[in-house]
């Protein structure tokens, strides 16, 4: 298997993990919106309310930076990262 | 001229700019104490900020294609994040979103999730790969990846439909603010808004838009956060509202129970001016079915990943790596405003409806409310209305109506903040709407000048001629947008949501599969783009003309149907026709690797 194929396989795995986490925070938890809103969550807000206002949004920010770092590591591992002055 | 040095000095330049803007706010505050009129303050805020943007636009003038189309591909990660955030956060986010949440509560908070979650798709599925491609516009990618003028042209069609729908809403927003702040007729204010928009982009193209957008982000984020923190502190709700409003949210729930949601009769509602609404849904209770919430969020997320004016911002970063990081920064800067919108809606609603607060109007006599200064102003602007439906002489929850735009624009005044804050908010709303309108008009004009004129009609055109065409188009599209905006067909929030649906119907799968599915070919892509757009448009028209719809897909989420048709059409047609040739397959392989020259750079 060529270097490039391996690189793409790893990148694809990373994509699936990223999309799975994205799914949980953007869709998964809201399937249980009514039930979760009965419970008090962070800072005293109801859980669903907090996730829609802050929780999910913050999770997306962290997720993108995490994804970018992981992808950079994968690129470096296979020697595909860009030189600084390119 | 200033280029190399300018890029190195960015933090200093914008640091001084921010300091200058804060100083300007303080000068205005002193002016207010010394008896400056509200009108003068409003004019100063709007005129001063527009002057600064125009100055930046003039300083960024350029005659080079690379600078005009992609800002020379040297915008640093964090600054590109700020520019994207301004590009992204439109009049809808700034002026209308808190209003939507104010009226509809949880159901509209799906927009918060949708308009942020979409960036995960942008970062992981598209932005870095399109950056590696090295294109000038989104149709440039479609045209080169799939080959052929038809594919390129189809992408231009989808882009134009979506962006044009979006831009009319933004010009509408600039017109609203200009008409309130400058006290002129909306029909004329729209053109003042348009001229300010064109000042930023005419001379410098993407370069001018980039540096004005950074400046506009700074204005709009200060203008949004300052009132939220100030009101929260003034009400004694907590010095850091985001972490401390749980009691206020609960209190609104109590008051809603106490007042109840009385349904107005159709005859009563007919007396309410067009476009105004009352509070009819619970603030924080989950009052939407999971699918209604999720489908709206999903449509906005997929729409985010298909809107060309956002994607094109990531063409301006120096590298693929920077493009990825830049998406993260964009979302961080967006997060600052979006996490504040529900807090603003909460504070605004509580200060209006809580009878124990001095600002509350529910339970007061009609005559008393009608004599309040701010009520008279906003009532005159046709954005606020009360009426004694049950004839008991006091204002009830169901007897108070407000325009969606008024929630953000009027709250500082309602909460008793000095007028300088209202002027600041007007400038912020203007910045938000202008920055987005600039990005959109530029996206359309670039697509037509680069993809239709240069690539299809006259491939030998010289750079100077291409840029003249691009600028003429910019003006023509701007005026067309303003003319339609002046007709006020649909509200700001509604048109923006439609734009997302149009974009996802036609572009989401052709873009994503272009990178992630080698087998996707020209015929499939054309079928996907045109089929998706046609299906989405048909569904919208059908529902608007009394159709019942299916699967709970409404006129706000018609993109879900459009993109499903697009996916099916694209996969079936691709598999039924010949696989792309070896050169195309190799090109896709190269797109997937960050290092090396861009695809178009090699050709």
C-alpha cells in the first residue's frame, strides 16, 4: 500500500470520528431535548437550554481545533505537511 | 506598497484601531452628557464607522487578479477568522437572531446550533481541500474538478440564487438601520446602505473586503457584548451574564405561567401593523418536537458548508494548514456573539415583562406605556405596538407587539442605558450587515466575472479588462439587490434561512463528493446541482402556495428535500455514466495531500 493510500485512510478515519462527535452535539442530544430539559445542568440552567446556548457551540470550537491538530500530525507522519514558506 | 509591512503589523494596526474606536465611544458619551441630541449621536456613529471602512477600502485598492480575488493568499489565520466571522454574522445574526429567540424561544435556538455546527463540516469536509485546489471561486473548483462549461455554469447558477436571496436581506438590514439612525425613508436609506457597501469592495476586491471585515468584526462584537454586560449588571442579574442568568431564565418561565399565553382573535391581530409579533412561545421550555428542531439545525449546518461567500474566505489563507486552523478561529469569534444572543433575549424579555422591574410594561396602564419616550419612538418607526384588546385598561402579555429587529436595536433604550449605547448598536448592526453584503456581492460578481466571462466567454481577456468587468458587475448586482430589498418581500431572518436552503440544495453534495468520492463525474454533478436546486425550489413554491409538505419539512427547511434529491440524482447518474478519466482521478488524489503546489497553480 502506498504512502498516499495510508495517509488517506488515516485521514478518513479521523473524519469519521470527527463527524461522530459532531453528530452527538448537533443532533444526538436534541433527540432527548424534552427529557433533558427537566434536569438542572451547568450554572443552574436546564440541560437542553444550556447545550443550545453554550454547550454544543463550545464543543464545536474545541472539536475543530482538535481535528486540525490531529490532521496536522497525520500529514507530518506521512511527510505531506507543507513547508513553512510554501 | 504597504503590503509586506502591513501584514507584519496587523496586530498593531488593529490594536490602534480598536483603541481609537473605544475613544470615539467615550467622546460620544461625553457629548451626550453635554447635550448632544440623539439624532446627532446616531449620525456620528454610522457616518464615522462607514468613513473608516471606506478609507480601508480605498487603501486596499489593487490592480492584481490575485489580490482582487483572494487577497493575495496571505491573510494570517486569526485575522482571517475575524474576517470570516464578520462575513458570516449578518444582519440576521446581529439584528434578527436574538429577536427570533425572544419570540419563539427554544424552536429558534436551533439556529444557534445550526449556524455554528456547520463549521465542523467546513473544516473537516471542504475548506482545506478547496484551499489546496487553489481556485479563485467555488464554481472554479466545480468547473475544474468535473470539467466542462456546463458544470461550471450550473455552479454559478446555484451560487447566484443562494447569494442573491441572502444579499437582499442584508441590504434590507442596512436600510432599516440607516433609516432609524439617520431618520430618513427606508426606500432611500436602502441606497445609502448600498453605496457604503460598494465603497468597501469596489477598489480592492477581496483584499479590501478582508481588511474592512476585520474592522467591522471589532465594531460589531463590541456593540453586541457591551450592552449585554451592561444591562445584566444594571439589572443586578450578574456581572458575567453567560454564567449567571439561570435565575432570570427560570423567572421568565414563572411569569409565563402567571400570565398564560392568551390567543388573540384574528380580528384583533388584523389591527397589529405588519411584521410585528407578540410572545407566543415559552422562553426556555422545550416546545418543539425533536425533528422540528433537528431539521432546522441540520439544514443550517449543511447550508453553512455550501455557502460560497464563506468558503471563499478560506482561499485567502497562506496554506492548507492555516485554512483548517482558521475555521476554528472563525467559529471562536462567532461563538462570542452567538452565546450572547440568548442572554440578550433573556434580559430584554425580562426587563419588558417583569412587573417588579421599573422597566416592565406588562400590568401598567395603556396610557402610561403610550407616554413612554422610547415607546413613542419605536411605535413611530412601526416596530412596536400595544392595543387594549380585552378593554381592561392595562397592558397584557398578548397585547404587546414588537418587530423582530427591534429586540436588539431597542433593548438598550428600554433598559434605560444612555443613548450612546443605542448609537453603538446601530453602528454594530450596520457593520454586521455591510460585511456580509460585501462578501456576498463579491462572491456573485467574482463568479460571473471569473467563471462566466473569463473562463467561458473570453479566456484571452487581460487582467485589467477582467477586473473592470468584475467591478461593473459588483455595482449592477448591488443595485439589483437594493431594488429588490426596497420592495420588502420577506423578513430578514426568513430570507437568510432560504439562502441556506438554496445553497445546500444545489451545492452541498457536488462539493463534498468532489473531494470524497472519486467516482463522481461531470454528468452526476450537473444532475445533482440542477436537480437539487429545482427540487428545492419546487418544494418551497409548493408549500408557499398552500401545499401540505411532507415529513415535517417546512418552507424553512426545504433544503433537506432539495439536497436529498441532489444526492440521489448525483449518485445514480454518476454510476450510470462513465467514470472520470485518469487525469481527474489523479487530481483528486493530489487535492487530498496538503503539501506541494496547488492544483491550479500547476496548470
